[in-house]
C-alpha cells in the first residue's frame, strides 16, 4: 500500500487479525508552533496570494498578511493580554477572523472559536467556561445581532472604558473588539486595535513566539453534543498544524494550489484543514462569502481558478442543483475534501462528473482528534472514494471495539477509538468528561460506529447513539439512508428512531424530494423497500420535508427531528430508571 503523504510503500492493513490500523511514520511529525510554520511560508512565498475575500474586496500576499497579523498581535498585547489568555471569536467567515487566528497564535493567546449561530445562553456559557478575557466579534450576521446580545449580557459596557469592562454576568471578560467602522460604547474597534500595534518592535513579538511550546494549548473548539452543555476541546499547535498539513498532503498540495473555503472558520474544517493546511504549503486561501452561498462559492472557484474546494455533502448538493453553475468555468478544479457528514454515493459521483473533482477526497474525524484520522487518497479508485472514508492518517492509530472493549476482527462493526498526536489535551476544565472520552491508554472513544476492511479502508456506519433497537433488532440508520437514496425522487434523507410501546423504537424517515420529480408518499416509500431490505428496517413513518434541520457545519440534527416527530405523533415518553 502507498503512503498518501510520501508515496512510499507502507502497510496500512489491519494488524494481527484485528481491526487495528497504524498510520505511516516515515513522514516526520512537525514539532513547531503555528507561528513558526507561518513565518517559514512567508519567507518562501512573500509575494504570492495568501488570502482572498471577494465579498470584502480583500486580497493579501503572504508578506502583507504577516505585517497585519503582527500589528494585530501587538495590538492585543496592548490590551493587557498575555500568553495563555483566552480570546473568543464570534463571527462568520471574514478577513478579521483569519487575521485573529494568525495573530493569537503568534503570541500564544488561546483562540476560542464560537459558533456564529450561538445565542445568549450559549455564548454566556462558552465565555465563562474558558474564562475569556477578550472577545473579537462581528457586529451582526443574518439574524444574529452580536453587539445587541453582548450588550444584553454585559450592560456595563454602556459606561465602561474600552478594554476595562467589569461585568457581573461575564466576570472574566475585559475587552470586546468589534469589526466594522462603527464606534460602540465600551467596545474597541478592530481596525483601531490593529493600528495601535503597527509601531510594535518585531523582536518583542519574536521573543514571545520563541518562548512558546508546540505542545501548548492554542485553540479551544466547542463541540455540539445532542445532550448536555457544549464541551471545549482543547487543541495544541502539534495537534492542528500537523493535521491540516496531512489533509492537504493527501491532495498533493503545493504553493500553486488555490483552495476555496466555504466551510465555517469556527470549525476545524475551516481553520485547521483549510487555513493551517494552506499555511503548511503556501497554497492560497479563497473565502467566497461570510456564510455559505452556492453561486458565490462556485463563482469564486471560477474567478480565482481554484484547484480545490472543501464542503459538507449538503453544500455540494446545493452547488450541483444551482441552475447558474453550468455557465461557470470550473476546469481548474481537481481535488478537495468532502467531510462533516456521510456522503451519498450518487452525490460523490456527480461531483466527479459535473464539477471536475476527479481527485476529490473523503475525510473523517472529530473535533477532539484535530479533526482528521482517515482520508482517501487521490490515488484511490473511485469505488473506494465513494464507499469508504479512506485509510489511516500518518502518526495516528485507530481500533474498532465491541461493547466489552475487545478489538474486533476486520469487517466487523464496532466503535472507533483513536490514538496519536491528534488527540486533544482534553475538555477545558472538565477532567471527568475528559476521562470519560479518553481512556488511561490514550484512546479517544469517538462514539462513531465503523468497519475496517482487510486493506485498512474504513467505512463509517453510524453513531453509537444513533443506533436504534426495534423489537430486539439493531437498526443502523446509515444503511437505510443509503438504500433510500436509490429512489429517483429522493434528494436527501435522514433516518432515526422514535419511541414505540410495542417495539421499543420505530423507524422514521424524513425525505427532501428532488426538484422536478414526483413527490413520493409514505406508501410508495414503504413499497420501494418491500423485499429489498429487512422488514424491521422499513420506515414505519415517512415525512416529506422542504429541508433537514442542520447544524452550521452541515450535520443533520436527528435529535431535533426526533423531538418534532414525538410531538407530532403525540408519543408519551415513559420514564426509565
């Protein structure tokens, strides 16, 4: 088997007759900080395009990005921040976001990425959980008025001196830095903070950078669980810098590549696989718009001659469905990453045939593993790229275990556990939740169900918690979803369980129909399944929907669908001990 990074022959197949795979180690793990890697790229490619934001009309070379990031880093230090302090960022994809990521890494400030969709209670929880001393925020985005929400949480801003906030609700927050030109009471203007740092002495910043360790925490990302409060996954320079690098290496990136990044920056997909992947190679970052828009995305691909694009399956579906896409020249595209949710096979095939993505890859992972642990290679045949998430990444190992914790044979389903450089330091200030997730041998228990075949390719089959049990039979939604995608009228489908007094759970399917196709009813879908899949897998309830509830990162919210169906069906939930 070949190593996707160095094209060298390495054995990536399971070891000792067990579902246990170990990634190649012949490529050296970088023991450097993000700032070191960034400065090396700036030195190599000072005049090449580093970042393009068409919506903001911004284009920066690596040298220009370096100058402005240093100014912002110095400006943040002028606010009294010091290495190790947490700086929150609450914003859609903007130039200021990217600048903040590089600037905080320069001086060891821990960047706390906040979901742009968060509301009052959520942002209050996050800021207090990690004790953010500073918040960098957009003024507003879509239906979110960030300024108004912060003012509601901290009314003391109205009379506070900028940079000297004393809030009863947010006791650790001292500074709020707002993007845009508006002057807001108690807040600092982003441009002013940058300007305040322009006269800095670079050697002072260098001294701080040189004091940093690659194993220092540099990023906290809150994971969106279906239950309980969000958890702050704490990631190091080594974690995320190497992961971003390995992801683009699997696409054969060089400084000549241009990556379109429509996925959110607050998520690993954007800031690690995108930004840090490009920093590791010198490739150009193109951010088409603040939030995902299919025509803005594909126009940016055409205008900037992008060679690669990232997205979750729903993004690619939206691009494929848009009538104006056919008029754009996408012939520079060759590769990319589809991740974040299982990819329907038909969608993958259309991306290859209609978007010129002959070398598109599939990646799998989770925030807690920086994120990617499996990825297909551009050398993999299409059949492998549409049916698996590829093979193990460098310096990473994964095993598949059963309910008793035993490693299962190849081909058998179980829970994926990941170990290696990529595993997070832990959940910030939550030792119990950390020890629940990472065992004493360093294995991160992912909660994902998967199968590893005899060649080391992995297939994600569902979530441990997604599995439903109907009449004593284990039912895995992914299997039913893949079958229903064969129906000519099905564009999107999500399968989940709803409580049932007789069987324990019943199977429910939500379907988004294809435009221009007859809309199927419940009877038709059930008839389509008859004789094709086991009777207990056939959906008892089928609902035709305009859309599927999704997170900002494109992951279906099955718990939302389940709750809505429980309400619709008037199901009484019996309490359990």
